[in-house]
């Protein structure tokens, strides 16, 4: 059985995603296309991790409430 992700991890990923969005904007403003692209990939990875954790937490809460 997988342990639920901690709230701290989710908060950390939220923070990193926010910072990545700002860095991407800065890179785009400076016309650093490759850097902006790589930051975008990191942003999307953070999004995927967050979505997976939120689904995992939601499924666990649903199971616990139906028991």
C-alpha cells in the first residue's frame, strides 16, 4: 500500500510550481527560448506530480468516508 503524500510535500510542489512559472516568464522576457522551454517542462512535471497527489489524497478521503 502506498503512503499518502504529506501536506508539506504538496505545499512544496505548489511553491516550486509557482516559482517555475515566474522563472519561465523571466526567461521568455529575455528571449531565452531554450531555457524557457526547459523551465516549462519542469513546470509541467510539477503539475503532473501535484495532480497525482491530489487524486491520491481524494481517493483515500473518499474510501475513508465510505467506511
